[in-house]
C-alpha cells in the first residue's frame, strides 16, 4: 500500500481560508454540498475520496492509503482513522496485528503481552453492491463522525482502535451514482436503480460478493490483501442494504447452520458483538432491528466478504438496512409486531428516510468500534487463540465432526443392537459413550495433517490456479525441494504441500474437503429450508484438482511460496520438424489454440486416441503443423502456460479435424446478467474473441454472416417450469425497460427482451443455416421449450396430464457439487477425465425422446454416490439423465448444458465442456 497524492494546493488553500487552524473539520455538506442521508442524492466514489482528502488535509486523525487498482483502473483508497499517536506508530501496530493473526512462534504469554501493546484493528466498508447507496452515505458520515467527534467515546475509540474504512466497489459506485445523478433536477431522478443498463460491477454485478474464496476480481484481491495478509483485522463490519420487510435493519447473530470448520470462538465472539449492536440501538431508542431466524442469512458458505472472515478467525458483521433515495414505507408485516428473541423491539409501520438509516448506521459503527476499544486485548488475544488452536490441531491427530459422522454413530449403535436412551431434554436421546471413540474418533477418519498436490496430474496449470486462490486468501503454501515419500507414495521435487498446521486451517479445509451440509427442513417431512447460497462448493473439486491427504506429518525440506505462482515452464520435447503434438488435458491448451487461431495458423484435433508423450492415449490431442510463426507461438506459450509440447518428425495418422477461430456472440440483456458477465471474464482470461449481443441485434437476424456460435448463459430465458431463470443471486435482477428518451443514446440498442415473436425465430434460422447455439443452466430448458426440441426434462412428473417439476420435498439440490460420468472420446468430452464435478443448483437435466435420432449425451449422471459436496435430496431421480446434450437442428447444432459449467469462474474442471462446444460448434456445420 502506498500513500495517495494530496489534494491540490489550491483546493487546500481555499479550505484553509475558511477554516481556522485547530477549528473543527469540515462536515460532508461543506465539501460536497449535500448532507449525508439527503433525499435524491447519491455520492459517487470521486465524492467519497474528495471528502476524505479534505479531512486528511485538515486532521491528523486520518491517513489515506492506496490498496490497489480497480477493474476499471481507478485507485481503491482506504482511510485509516485513529489517534495521531497511533497513526505515528502505524507499522508497529500493524505488525502486532499480523503476528497475532498468524499465531506462529508465540507462547500464550507472549501473545498476551502483544495484545496488551496492540490496538484493535477494525475494517468498515460499504458499497460492495453499488445500488445499495445508503452505505455510501453512511461510510462518509461514519468517517466524519470518528475523525471529528471529541466526546469521551470517540476519544476512547481513537486511542484503542485503528479503523480501516474502504469502499468495496469504486467502479460500481461511480457508475451507479453518475447514472442516478445524470438529471440535474432532483425531481427527475428515479426512485430506485432498476433502469441501470449494465451490471454494477463491470463484470459480475452482485456476484462481487461471491468472489471471496476465488478472488478473481481486482477489488477482491485488494480487500483480501488487507484482511488476510497486510493487516489481519479482528473485526470486519460489512454494510449492506436492504433489511427484511417490516423491519429497519438486520444485524448479527445469524441463523444455523454454521460451518463446522471454523473455530467456535468465531461464533461466540460474533454473538457478543451482535448483542452489543442491538443494545446500543435500543439505548438510543432505535427500534426495528432483527437477528438470526428473521432473515435467511447464515454463516455456512465461504464466498462472501463477511463470511470469509469466519474461516480466518475474525468477527464478520453483516448489516442490511432500509434506506431508499426517497422516503419509503416500512411495511406492516403482522408477525413482525410480536416481540421475541430475534426481534426484541418491533418498529411501527411508517415512512422512512435515508437520513434515519444513516443515523442507525452511525450508531452501529460506534457500537462496533466501542466494543473493539473496550475489549481491545480480548479481541487481539482471541484471534491469536483461534489461530494457535488451528496450528495445534494441524500438528496432531484431530477430528472434524460432520453430520455424516453423527449419522455413523447412530448407525453403529443400532448395528450393535442398542436402543437410544431418552434424555430429559425433549426430543433427544443418548447412546453408549464408547461410540465417541470407536466412531467419532475412528483413526481412519482423522483430519489431514497436510494436502499434497503433485505436478504429475491431469491439468497441473489449473491446480496452480487453485493454489493461487489459497495464497490470495492468506493460506501458506510450500514447495518440496526434493523428491519424497509420504505414506508409501512417491512425490517428485516441486510438489506443493499445504500444511494444516496454520492459522487459516479452517479456510484451507473448506477448500479441500467436501461440505457436509446439515439437512434442514421446516419440519420433519416438510419443505427444505434453503441455504443462503451454495451448500457445497469445495474449490478443489470444482477445479478438478488431484491431491492426497497426508494423515501423518510430512517431513521434507520445503520453501514457502512467496506471492502468486506461475505454472512450471512447459517443455518442448524433441527436435522434429513436422509439427507439435499437444495434450487436450489442460485448460491452458485453449489459450495456446486461441493464439494460433488469432495468428491464422493451422491446428487440428485428432479424433483417434493418440498418446502424447508418455501419457495414455487420448482423443482430441492437438496437432500444430510446423511453420516459423506457429513454432514461435507454441514455444512461447509452452513455457508461459506450463504446457508440454512434443516436436515430431512425422504427422500423426489419426483423422484430423481442422480448427477455425469461433466467431462468438455472447448474449446479454439490458441491465446485465451475471452469468454472462462471468463468461466475459472467463473468455478474456482464456483469450477467446467474442462480441456481446443484445436482443435487438438478435432480432435483426442474418446472424450467420457474423457468428458461428451464439452462447446464452444461465438466467437469460424463462421456461415453463420457472419464470425467472436462475434467480437473483446466481442470475439476474429484473431491470425495467426505461423510456429510450431518458437514457443515453449509447444504451438504446441494448433495450428489448428475448421474445418468441422475433428473437426465437431469428435464433432458429441461425441454427438451421449451420450455426451453433450453446444454452447453459435454466436457459437450456427455455431453448427446449422455444425450439420444440426432442428432449424431456429429467426431473419432472405428470400430474393431471400436465408436466410439473418434482416438489422440493422429493427432489432438491440447493447448489451442490455432483459427480457426472463423461465420454472423453466425443468432441465435447475431449480432455476430460472419466468423472467431472458439476455445480448443480436445481438445474435442468435431460432425457432424449425417441425422435432424437441425431443426438448425443456425452455427460451423464450414473451411479448412486454422485453427491461430492453439499446437500442433495432425491438424487435417485437423476439416474440415467444427461447433464449435457448435443443434438442436430437443421444444418446446425444445439448444445444444452443443464448444470452451470462456468459458475463464477470457479468450475474450472468443467470449462473444457464449454470451450470444446465453442470450437466444435464452429466446425461441424453441415454444408
């Protein structure tokens, strides 16, 4: 992090002319011309930084630092607020926080001494979802409050706490605010943000708060560098909007289940702070806060900014508050009027202003910081305690208790002929205590001491990407200096070792081990209660990474990885002059292929099984005839991308399919679709050329002249089983179609929707004339319906002559990883292993109708044990269904992908399915 430049001298002089030395600092309205909480006003990111710069020029209680570039190359600024004395010793206090957070090489006494010397570090943010503009107002006001106030509480906070304030999504804040404020007359401004033309993160919109274990986006990397490397704050306050209906604000604690991987102190500390927030609001007469079961938020998944903190031994606070740009009603929800533990003080229905919400936010911020100040030594010591316990657990035989192991104890008791003994607690029973050791602490089920990732695997460059995800999230990764043997298996030098004995053990376990989600129903036999996000998401599985669990300590000389890894340089083996043979196994082979296509060089897929180097014969191996330009591209990419290539003297005899650069139309709609945005990001990382098209462009037809492929991501097209596609958190918001005269001309071509009257006939014509259509997720069912394809949904039943989806009491998969069986001899399966994990979120699956005579199902669900991570109910219904269908339509092709094969740039083990379809679809048109 580097200090940012000061504001201009002229601007400072202007302020100093009206502000006497030592006088109070300027409030926001004196600099920005608006009171925070003012109706019909939204500050943009430039306003935020302008105001912070003014405060920094006026006060020695605030320092600004640059934490990195944003996606659109703005600078992401963090405002550090504390006493001048603390700011003068900032590096010392940062070092104490980091040492306690790492918990390495410290005794308990030494940790207590450091805690006594240190200052609590608290991160406070806002605006991760840029349309939640109350948090932008609140962040400005909160900084002003802590910098300017001289009451005893504020002095106590500054003396004992170092506060890190940051806007999470600068690009989105600038865009949303500028869009809203484009009308000079406040009366002309909208009352909400449902006419935004594009996503409010440049690529992924709302999903920027689902990127906190992959850390693909620039802003995520900046934030996680602060949270899990440079500062390791003990408390994180993550501010959002809007709260549950009939309330003012949701505050912690959260409903069950919590993830069994993290330290219990993370939860008990969260309960403490949550109680402090609630009590503070009530002491100020601020009613209407709810907690726990009064909202869907839980502490299970790892992908949110706030939830990732629990896996890093910190206290993550989520606030969801009402507060529109114009006054809005608090609805009367009758059940909200009955006081209970989770809503101790109901609020009366009334009109509510943003100014009222900002006052609540300031109170919540004060309560958080006062807790951190009052409990300074405790929070500093506790982050050490959690980290030290994690290190100790990784150094000895340890067991993590999961729902499956509880079920195993009950099963063992029944198998032994014992009956459960009722207890005094209603609904519970006990079993013989010997099963605690015999089953729950069965040595075969003990936790890994380390995870070993060998270079000798199917797609090692993708495994390196996985390791980089761990590194970005603060996990220590080591590299073996020499070859070694672990538990009778030999590993080469250069193997990577992730030892469990580290402070962030909860996070690394969550990335390597399956999530065993506790089944959660409204009542026995009743509907399932959905998780807040995915129930199963193990990143190693999503990325197809092979690893071994070491159950004993690993003893080999290692070096700690410093910074983000690059793949080991690939080799060019041999001196042959005919050309280069390359395996299809790595995702990076598509980067190489795309570079060759861009340079107009030849490349072929070999359909017959062909051995590449010492590997097993594979279908789809890539042959590149030798030319000076092709040789230069292959040799350079081989070294950069970690791909071994083989220079041969003879041309392989296998039948060859000549590749051509696919001309890709990536469909999006006005307002933006998150899966389409993620696909843009993936295409750019793997160097696929593409053009974003909107419904008007599709409706005009004549698509074959420009495109070979039309790709439609999840949530683009409703179907007869669901009207909204993939839903809000994995798909799209229902943005309105504004009056064209009220939006800039550059966005008017984006207006329109996909219609059965114009768009579908244009797409049908495109495919019939030889184009290829790729449909993913819920959109695939919409295409089946619209095109009348001979494909049946695999999880439906006939009720009163009507086809209906199975009820959730029979079939329910709320975001889990299911293992499918592949056919690597077909073009869509080229490069895949026999099994692949797919992200399944109540996704479509398919059965071919008898008339589907020219169709293939290269990926299917077969076998009983297909749930690899997460919660799935009724998977027997999936037996024999296809996850992917490839069928002819006229002279072209339709590829249907039921599960999401490009989810959040995480499902990299399945990327080849989509990438293969792009190339195969461009090639296989009938003449």
